[in-house]
């Protein structure tokens, strides 16, 4: 056996590999190496001299490829006409087992990452940066706390040997699931045996268990973001507060998904309509009440062995203290307030609708099958998941929120932080019944702090 599991799903023809590898596996490697490998996906391999050669091989079958990279897994997909199954599987095999990293490609990846980092700074959406920081705080800069975005400090120094070392340690058949959507199972198995041979590699990858600790990770930067127009973009304060949730294998996983949908949120510039979430709590209680809040969004991040539930918010720096207070109050309301029947039913209906609509896309279905099989060697059907969603009660969500908030808070913050409370004050506010911040003490003595990341607190 090559360690490749074949699963069948309906729809048009896509074949892909879900690889158990991401930034969380960088313990013995330079931080940011997985970000480089994301940029180098489907590039130069043993049998294909360039991406153009891969495109030419897929062209007769109307094929295309893509890759998606996360903290814990990477997804590689080739879509084509059914006759191109062998070619698609060959390209996947070449990418995952026989990639070559030329100096030219590595430098192109470095420039692409540098450009991506600059684009994050220019964009209004700073969610990727603040999510990186709250994960670093939650997991004490280990496992899931390693930065998904390559740190600027290591960007110039990652070289070919770093890439090869990580690639050989993590890109192993034993860490892969091969999935076909719209492909005959027997044909997929034959292709798997043909292009993913029985390779007896020793698995030397990092298998550390993610241990939630809680803490803070603040990065102060009051420089206005670079502007591409005549007007400067505003300098904002971005804050994310989170608590330990559950893994996607836990019995509470679906409940956290319902809670996430119930809280909802988004940006103040687009309140939308009933189908866009304007009836979620963060719209009704935050964005529709506080004009100075630019965005407020609940996010649940589940992984194989842990998870973190966060509420992210952004505002003008003058309101950094008030923004933090609003986020704390939302958690306290989640913990102590009542969940009425109509908002729960709306959240459950919206979650089921999102689930079923997403699974109409074959690449999303492929990823869903692969992730479930990789984690548990089986797949729950959409009907089973919908039944689990429907069974969630208000009492279960309140107990869930109370148990979640027994863990230490994790706080990530980015931007102009002169008015953001220090971690001790935030932690103390959560221990008060009313959730009030009292001592108006900023985290920063700002002189000399610009651009520095501080405050990784151990539990």
C-alpha cells in the first residue's frame, strides 16, 4: 500500500490530494517555509520543466489546477474531462513527490510573498494578519501558533535547502488522501497505484499536539498604509479576542459552527440584506449601533486536535479602548445572555444553506471529503451534518460558551494600539460579572515600539 486512500464523490471531474502539512509543522524548519511551498505549487518537477508544460499536458482535456494552503493541511486539485484522469493524477504526483526548486523559482516566490505582505498592509481587510497574531497568542507561538504568513525577518533567508528539508519531511504518501469527484472509484485506484507507488519513506515530520495556552501578541504600527490613490488610507486598530473551542473531531464542533453563524458579522460598509447576515448578533448589537466600528466578525478555527473561537474588530485608533470593551461585552452576552428561538432557528437555517450550497461546487466537495477522510477515515454525509445542526439547542450553546470562556483569553492586535488595553486588564474584565474595563491603561509605552511584536504570554 502506498498510503493513499481513494474516495469517490459525485459531480464533475476533479481529482485532488489533501496533504496533512502546513505552517504548524515548521518546528524544525525556518518559519515561513510552508508559505514558500504554497507559491511553488505546480511549478518545476522531475518530468515537467515548467508550469507551462503542465498546462500544455492538460489542455486537450480542458484542464486546470489550483492549490489551497492552511495551517494544518494543503489541498492540490486538478479539474479536467474524465479522459484526463491519468494526466491529472500524474501532475499531482509530480507536484507532491518530485518537485524541483530552481533559484529562479525561489526568488520569484520570495518576491510574490513580499508583494502579498505589502498588499495586506494596503488593504482594508487586515484579518489574515490579526488572525496570525491571535493564533500566536493562543498557542504560545508553537504548532498552530506558527505564522502562516512568512515573517519579514525570515523572508530574505529561506533557501533551497530549507525548502527541500521541509518537503522531504512532510510531503509523504502516508500523509496524503487522494480524492476523486466525478471519477469512477476503480479508475481512481488504478491511477493511484500507477502514479503514487509504494514509497517507504520514514515519517520524520513534526507530530506535536497543539496545546492552547492563551496570552497576547500585539504588533504596534501607526504608519499609515501605502496608498495607491490621492487620499491616504486610514490607520486602524485591529483587535481579535479568542478562547479555546474544539477540534473538528469533537462532539461540540457542530455546536461551535452554529454559534459562529449566530454571531456572524462583517464590515460596516455593506450591511446587506437578510441573505447577507444583517440579522446576526454582531450586525444587530455592534455594527448597527456603533458607527465608528469598521468591522466585527466572529470566526471559529477548528483543527485536528484543537480550535479557537474569535471575534475580530477594527476601528479608528481613538476608539481602541471602546472597541475592546464592545468585543468583551459580546463574549459576556454569549456567556450570560439568553438565545431566543428565532435567532437560533435563523442561524441553523443559514448554516445548513451554506453547507449545501458549498457542496454544489465539486472542488469544495473534494476538499470536504479529503479533510474528513484524512482526520477520521470516514465521511459524514450532508444529511447527517444537517441533522446534527438541527439538534442544537439554546441550552447547549450557553453551556458551550460558558465552558469555552473558562480558558484564558487570547488577544491579538495590530495597527495603532495606543488606546488598546493591556492584557491583564482584558483578562480581569472577563472575570467581572459585567465585563467592564476599569483602569484605562494602554498596552504600549509607544516610544520605540513601532513595528515590534510583543507580549507572548505563557500560561
